[in-house]
């Protein structure tokens, strides 16, 4: 490692280093990840670097956020490449908890966020945010950062974590980083590496179709009409199914009634392409 980047594989090593930095008056920003890192993650690291003296990144494929039949076993694990990328981007400490050290055999606590975590993803992955909320709480407790950075790509996850941190009185500022996209507009995701060339070409249509949908709503098209047109376009493009195309208020994620938008909203989508589930979201700002 060129950058004197520290790798901590135990909670003790992590806390010891954080303690030392705290003693020197350094501020700490934290980026939790599940590894398989790409340029999207690096944009979170860059944001963290701008906001604090030290940047801590965790790599942990969290079993509690995967349901039965999901890709926990096959989720890409690329530790060596991840560490090289993080070193090149100037991260200061990488926390890689050992398997089994996150949840002990007696673990019996769960965390359920309501409100923003209801609907959307939860309708299709009912235990997902329980798993995310639990691991994020544990990681925030262990790292005890001043700031934590999450991607806006997982828009409902970001809203859920903001709610969790506020409700549990954690003195941590949560920052959302803009979605990083490839040259064709596809939101970067660790799961994009599951695509072959044909699948990738289909996946890349999502951005264009959803942007058009957002534009129609901004111009006063009825929300249901615009969503129907987008759904048909996705299926025609080769998507095999759509979990949701929904328009919500940007912060509280409440359902917007009325058919025609008259204020800012967020368009959220989850759709299946060649066995990969893609999620994305777009601002809608009616003129
Ligand atoms: O967004 C992710 O990669 C994960 O959900 C997170 C926040 C690292 C928790 O495991």
C-alpha cells in the first residue's frame, strides 16, 4: 500500500486507531460498503475526503440483508482489487470484519424503521431494510464517525438511514452522494458485472426511458399515464419484469396524490433485466 492505508480486521484494531485519531483532534468520515468496489463507491470516498480529516471504509457482505434465494453466496468478493482502488483514492482505514464477528451466536436484536422504509423496496424485499438498519447501526457504533456517506442510488436506503440516525439520537451527519453513471447513463452497481454484452445493452435503456418519463411528468403529463408508457417501453426494450415505477415526495417518500405534479418529486424504479434486479431514481421538477 502506497498511502499507509491501515487495514483493520478486528473491532479492537478499528477502535484503537479511531481512538488515536480522536486524541489528535481529527474528524472522521465513514463509507460503509459491501465491497466489489467501482467508481460509484470512489465518488463516496472522494466526498468523505472533502468533509473530514480521515476516511474509514468498511467492506462487509452483510448476510442479514439478503433473503433466502438472493445472491449472498455469489455476491462478488474482490478484496484485493478493492484495497488497491481504495489505496489509490487515499482512504485511510479499511475495516474488514472477520466472518462471524458481526453477529455473535446469541444475537437477538432487530431494528425496524417504519415510514420511509415502508413500501417500494420493502414490498419486494420485506426484510431488506431490517438487515441494512441493523448492520449500519452496528457499523456506526463501532466506527463512531462524525459523518457517514451513502449513495443516492439507493434512495430509499438513504432516507431510511437518515430516519434511523435521527430517531436513535446518533450524533452523525448523513450525507447523500449523487448517482455515478456510466457513459450510457446506467447507474454504477456491483451487480452490473453479472451482465453479458446483450444484457448490458438492455440495462442501459433504463436511464433513457425513465428520464423521458420524468420529463413528461415535469411537462404536466398525468403520473399514471407517464408510468404506463415507461413500463411498456421497459418491457419492449427487453426488461423481463417491473417491481415498481413510483413517484414519491423527495424527502418523506410519501405517496403523491392528484395525478399531475405541482412540486418536486422523486421517480423511483426497480426492474428486472436478464436475472439482475436494477434500481434507479430520478428527480422530477415540474416547471
Ligand atoms: O449500500 C450498501 O452497499 C449496503 O446496503 C450497506 C449500506 C453497506 C449495508 O450493508
